[in-house]
């Protein structure tokens, strides 16, 4: 077996939006890379690949074309890196929990008999355990950010009208379940496949939502409504349809939770638009990170101690 290597770029090395856009391009290659024995991690904040040296040969010229990537070598260094990522220590939002689930999902593409699968699986468990032991847990989630922004937009006591949630994926359904729409007269989920979503929501007897297709919204101005974009699965046609609908709707606010903003300031005119890269959103992240940054050395030390006690297990996984 040749030596294990890792190559990566992340939001600490490159502009976060540039990383997110590049990650979206590389993500569809996960299955192909896995067939070659490469474990790829493509999230909004990183593009990383791990595997044997032979499998990664020349990959930096394709996966990382146009970027200067970092390189790490050896079982211990790779396990440390992946454990730290799984703990949330290298996330834009320190202590967030989604990253460990994303790693666990990404590793499913890889042959479980390969050393990189075994090492990554051990590292994910190490990172999750360190996060819990050190209480390295983000102080907020997307639900709370949406609630706070909505509260700010209706601070004078007005009653909100409708809440539109664009997207029916994990993030969109999570927002529905969180009760973020309780202040509103009604909640509408905007989806390209209402029939499929209706089936998935059948068991949600305690939650009432209406379903609409993108082209069906915006046939009347609704200045007391709010739109939350909770999907990144938007092609050019969908984007144009959504832009036109929102310009007709004229909502009180548009909150875009996509890592790659669906809209741009140039296309939405005077509409009140907040993406993850706007100052209002970033303030929530900065506040959380200030609170958790002092715990980073404890998380790193915890992982390092676990690595020392797991040397035999890691050595066995590498063979």
C-alpha cells in the first residue's frame, strides 16, 4: 500500500463564496472518485480529497485547478484533520453539527475495505466525541437566525402575512418542523414537485402547510410576507422564474440560506434581501465564534489525546 495523502482547500484559505461555488462543481464527481479509492469531502466550506498516493496522483490538476491546495501526509495527520473537521473546529460556524453528518454521508461512497474508509470512520467518531466532551456546540441554528431576522422586520407589532419556504429538502423541512411559521397567517412551501412533497408530509398531522409551484407565487403584492430560500438546487430557468415571482410579490424580506446565493443584489432591485454573506447574517456567526473560540485548544487537545491512545487501531486500519 502506498502512503495515504490528503489535499484540500477550505474557507480559511480561499474566499468562502469561491469555495462554495467550486465545491458545487466537484460534488457530482464523488461517486467517480470513490471508484478510484478517493474519499472526497465537498461542502459549502471545503473541497478535500483523501486516498492512497497512487489514487491522488495528478488529481490536484483537475479537482483543484485554479486553486493552491494544502497537502497532508500519513495516517495520523489525516485522522487528525478529519477529526477536527468532524468536531466543527474548522467550520465557518464553530461547533455546528451538520459537518459530521456530511462527512458520514460522504464516506458511504467509498469501499469499506479500503484503509481511507476505516481511518475516516474512526476520525469522524473521534471528532464527534470531542465535540460532546468539550461542549463545543454552536449557540444557534438556522431556525433561530430566521426567527431573529423576522422579528426585526416586524418590530413595530405588525402581524405577518405569509411565510414562503422555497425548497423541500432537509433544510426546508427542518424549518417547517421548527415552527418558524407560527407567527404567520399561513406557511407555503414552494417546490417543483408538490405531489412528491405531499406524500412526504403525510405523517405531519400537526403541521399545516400549503404547496405551490414556483410560477404560482407572486400574483399580488404581499408587503407583510417573508420568503426563505432553503435550497441550492436552482438552475438558470428556476432562478429566472423565482426572480420574477419575488419582484411581483414584493415581500417584507427575502432570507437566502443557500451557500451559493440564489439571487444577487443587482437582480432584486430594492427588495430587502439577506444572504449568508450579508453583514446581518454574519453578525450571528461572529457572535457564536467569539463564544466558542476559547474552547478550540481544548478540542484539539482532546483529539490529540484520543489519537495517541488509538495508535494501534489506526495502524491496523491502515493495512
